[in-house]
C-alpha cells in the first residue's frame, strides 16, 4: 500500500513539474514578446524625437532668426510657443509622477505576492491594494482621455481655420482685387434722372452704400459670401454666430455682429428703395395717362369733323385696352397664386425637414440608449466573471492548502514507518552479527591452527616474473634479408 501511494505521489509530482514547465515556457515567451514590443516602441520614439528636433531647428532658424524682416511679428508667436512648451513640460512631469506612483503601487503588490498567507486579513489587504492600483490606473486613463479629446477639438478647430484661410488666400490669388465700392454697371432709372428728381428712399440707399463701403459693407467678397451662407442657413437666428466665427477666423464677434446689423439695415433700405421706385413708376404712368387724355381731348376739339370716324377706332382702342388690362390682372392673380403655392411648398418642405431632423434625433437617442445598455450589461458581465474568477481562485487555494496538509501528514506517516523499518533492520543485523561472532568463537575453541613462518618467501620471485625474465627469440626461421619490399620505379633505379 505504501509503495502504491509513493508511486502515485511520484506520478503526480512529474505531472505537476511538466505542467509548471509548460506554464513557465509560455510565460517566458510572453515576456520576450513584451520586451521586443517595448524595444520597438522605444526605437520608434527615439526616431520621432530626432525628427521633432530637426523640425524645431529648421523652424527656429527660418522664423525666429534675428536677420528676419518679420522678427517683430514672429516674436508674438515665439512667446506663445514658449508658453505651450512650458505647459507641455508641466503636463509631462505630472504624467511621470502619476506613472511613478502607479509603478510603486504595483511593485508593493508584487512584494506582497511573494509571501502569500491564506488568511482573511491578508486577502483583504491584497484586495485593498489591488483596488488602489485599479483606481489609480482608471483615474490616469480618464485624465488622459479628457486631455486627448480637448486636443482633438482644438486640432479640428485649427484645421477648419487653416482651410478657410487657405481658401481665402487662393481666392485672393486667383481673382483680381476688387474695389471697396463699385457702381452698378447697368443703367438704372436713378442714372437717367438728376439727384433732385430721385426719390428720397433711393438717395438714402445710395448714401448708405457710399458711407458703409458698398454692397459688401466694407468686407471682401469671400467673407461676405461666407457670412451670407451661415446667416441664411440659420435664418438670421443667434445660433449662427459660433459657426460664422469658425468660417471667419480673421473676424471677431463684434465684427460679425456689426456686419449683421449693417446687412439688416441694407435689406431694409433696399426694400424701401424698391417700393419707392415702384411708386415712382406708378406715378409716372398715371401722369402719362393724364397727358394722353388731355391730348385726346385736344384732338377731339381740333378734329370735331372726324369724330364719327374716330369713335369706331376709339372703341377698338378701349376694347384692346380693357383686354390688356384684364390680361394684366389675370397675370397678376396668377403670379399671386404661384407665389402662394411656392410659399406653401416651402413651408411643407421645412416641415418635412423638421420631421426628418426629429426622427434622426430620436434614432440617435435610441442608439445612444442601446449603446449605454450594452456597456452596462458588459460591465455587469465582466464584474460577475471577475467575482467568479476570484471565488474560483480562493477555492483552488483552499483545495491546495488541504491537499498540502494531507500530503504532509501522509509523508510524516511514511517517514515514521521507514524509520521503524530501518531500526528493525539494524537490530536484526546487529543480532545476526552477534550470532556470527558467537559461532566463530565456538569454532575457534574447537580447532587449533599452527602455521610455520617463512620470511624468505617475501623476497622470492614470483612465477609470473620468472616467465617474464626468460629469453625470447624470433618466432620465424626465414633469414631477414629476404623480407619482401615494394617495387622500385624504373626512373629511380640506380640512384
């Protein structure tokens, strides 16, 4: 039974050794792979640092040189860059401190895991230390995530500003520079009349354009078109201001607000101008009609004799005029109907757009809720798996502890049995030796041995040495001169 137990223990020990060797080999392979990744990362980091240093050197040599003509303008950039460098150094120092703190926590946890004690106090202490390490790592990751998000937002804003500036520069290079104010090319009714004949609204509008920098309000065409695009998109609401500032990096908030006030005044005065021109045209048409009536009356007085002949022509003219008037009124009614239909279609289109936007927002909200639910379920599952793993490890540790106690007791029993067996064997051997000595003593008492001494026997040659000293001759009887040799070549014979 003891032999069987010993054999089973040896087999289990061999299996454990093979398992541990396999696990150790896999761990060594992972360590080597991590070390290779770290080495590759540090090589790439050194390479990038060298590139950054070269770029900084070229930039400082080109921009911040004392011989540069724009040294005064670049000094502001140099001060701003120094501030950014100080902030980067402070952030780097803070990150190093946090990483050092996390490293110290991990090292302390590793030192605690060297001497594991299966006690509740020790397990609680390990749990607290692991929570501290986990909280420190999570806090560090969250801070870095917030910093990266802010940097990405700043990068996006800067990229938009650079794109706008590039478009503006390309537009200024591709198109000829326009004047601040250009008079209209077409001939308007205001050009055909003197300043005293112009309506007051037209004069006010033209004076407003001359005083405020033309139809662009003193801005260039690109900035004004960008402003109109954003302002029209938001329908003049205050929400357009932030997007307009992103499209107009060279303009401040006050500039945009002033330009908005100018544009509203421009629209108001332009509308007044159009109304005044329409009224002026109607008035002129009315005056022209009165002049025509006077001329007709004068002709009637002068041509009384031909009144009957002209009555038929006059009736035809009146009918044609009524017909044209009816056509004009019908055209106006149709225009009004078309305008109302367009307004109705526009309102319907806006309602459809609003419905689409509401549906899209609802869909995004549902997707967000689904993602949050998925994240919550996954976190609960991870927590459950972690708890289950911890319980499994505790059970395995308890099982190993029980097995170790059982094996220790079994080995102690086996050692006691072996010690007893060795003691019995030693006593049996001692007993057999005593019996042997007693038998030899009895035989010595019975037999008397008498041997003669011969000291010369020590100096006598042995038989082997005598054989060796005998003379030896050749074994064969043939003479030595007839020993066979190899043949001599003909070219060497006689030498």
